[in-house]
C-alpha cells in the first residue's frame, strides 16, 4: 500500500535506453515495459532506442523482450531519466545520446535442430519401454497440471514482417481465463479479455500497414455475403475481432490434451537424450486430406526431466502444404490481409492462388506455483508463402508470370501475473467488448 502511494505521488519521468543483441546490432520492435504496469510500455525503434513515460521508483523492474531472445529485467534506476523537456522518440527523435545499453541473449524458439542432432537412445524401438516412459510422463502431467480454473495477466506482441524487416507490431495487455477441459473434445477452454492495445508502426510504412491489421478489414467484410464474410461475422460475434489472433496464439499447444491423445500409439514416438539431465520425447505425425491437396506434418517435442519425468518445455514444428487444383482468384481485400507490401495493385486484381505453404515453430515455457505447473511464456514464428499466377481480364494465365507472396508472423506472449484462487469465468461483455487501439509511430 505504501509503495502504491509513493508511485502515485512520484513525478512522471521519461526513461530511455537502447536494446542490442550480443553482436551489438540494434533490435527493432523489442518491447519495453514496467513490470507493475505493462500499459506504460513501448517498443524500440529501428535503431534499438526507446523512451517511455511512467511513475517509477528506482528499484522497480522494467522488462525488455523480443522473440528469439531471453528476456532481460533491469531496474528503473539503471535507465537514463530524461529531463521534463528531454527528447522523446514519439516526437520524431530517432536517437537519444548517452543512454544505457541492454543486451539480449539469443534463445532459439524451436528445438528442431537440437533434436535432429541428438543421439537416439538404444531403447527407442522397444515399444514396451517406450510405453512405460510415456505412461510415467503422463502420470506426472496429471499430477502437476491443475484441473481448476486459472487466470493469467499477459503481454502479447504480434509482429508482421516483410522484405526482411518488421513493418508493424500490435501489443495487447490482456486477461486470460483457462477453464480446464471445458472446450471441444475435452480441450481446455480459453477466454480472452483485451484490456489495452497499442499498434507500433515504422512511420514510413504506416500508410501501407493501416489497411492490413485486423479490425477495419473485418468490418468491411462483415457487410458482404460471402463464405469468408460469414466466417468473419462468426468470429466477430464470438470475440472482439482484434483479439482473435492473440487468443488463438495463447490457445495453441494444448500439451496435456495432445499427449493423452497420442501416447497409446508408440510407433510415432522417438526419444533423444540431451545434456543437463533432460530427455526429448518427440511425436511425429503426418496428415493428408482431399486427395493429397492438403498435407500437414508436425512434430511435438516434450523436454522432460530425466529423473522426475516432469515436462520443462514444449515445442512444436509444423509444415503445411496446400494445393488448389484449379486455382482460386483472391480478392484485393484477401491479398491485403496477407501482404500488401510485396505485390502491386495490378497483380492483386488478377491473381490466382495455386499453392500455399507454411512452416510454424512454437515454444511454450512453464513456471511452477502452488505445487502445479502453469504457462510462463509462448513464442511463435509462422513463415508462410502463397504462390500463384497473374491472369488476363478473361482469366487466361500469363505464361511464366508466377507470383510468390511471403507472409511472416512473429509473436511473443509473456505472463506478468497469475491468479489460482477464486477464479471466475469471464462475462460475455468482457470478452466481446471492442478495444480502442492507440497508434504509436516509431522513428
């Protein structure tokens, strides 16, 4: 109570710093926020600099994070405090001299390379021993994962990439209530309530990016009577359209459910021994539907303590390939949602989709509290491409005029608070309330 009163009485200050990687290269669009109030946070600009205004005491923590790197936590007093009339990046200043530098250490988000390089255990083909190992892990999962509702406070960052760099990011501060096994097919139900939202843009790309991110486009499609519009209307009625992507990301990787569904068929499981007392259990599965037009291959990696059988981390790697035999003419709105930056209007107007492919990597890191295991962090990279050909006005395919549109999405979700007692489901009005977006340009 005393600390809260001191925060209120303290003077608003402008804090500044710079974020770089271990090679000294600036990290653009890293998120920086006070641990006690993420809504005061900001993002670094293209040169790694940041400023934000807040009421902070010197020993209060500031979190710095970016996908693919370990998060850093510094005290407010370690940052430079600018004078009341000091430079602010939001006013067009691209650099602040004499600021402290925060170095982020690399933390790869996928274990694909690690697992391939590991030496397979001699026991991997012995089904009885594999079945016993899987059973031991599942018993531990049942013991450690709670069957009671849990409420998370999270910071969710979703970045859109094109041409090798980030052109925009949406950061959402949200509450998430997980209701165990109350969803479809016995999955957990995930309720999502957005509380604050900011969209960060490179000022040079703002005009192009405005047409792509979520809600405005969905509202335009909502007026149409197409199959896509009906799907969009259903999403809008279920939840604020702007939070769909954030909620979906948090719901991905239902580790306990997926493990339970696959553990009885040992043919698709392998085990690799890792260092530091860890074992990697890998489940591989392929799905082919519609005469091979849709193909999905995914691997789930369970990083297990070799002695206790407790799962420490969870990683998924998926590859999706879709072939459309006769092609499908995409509308201008649909292509703008995918990537406006890499295709001009003349191509958009007459583009016939033939193939889609995507590679997705997802990591989930866990924390322990009250004798149970809860989510601490989620990281995801989705690297996708759509391929097709331009056509003439009468629909004839132009020979040799193939087009490829890359679409890269990167996301980080970090838990800033955890409630395990007296958790109540969210009300419908809390879930469906449309959020206002604060637009922030970085320089």
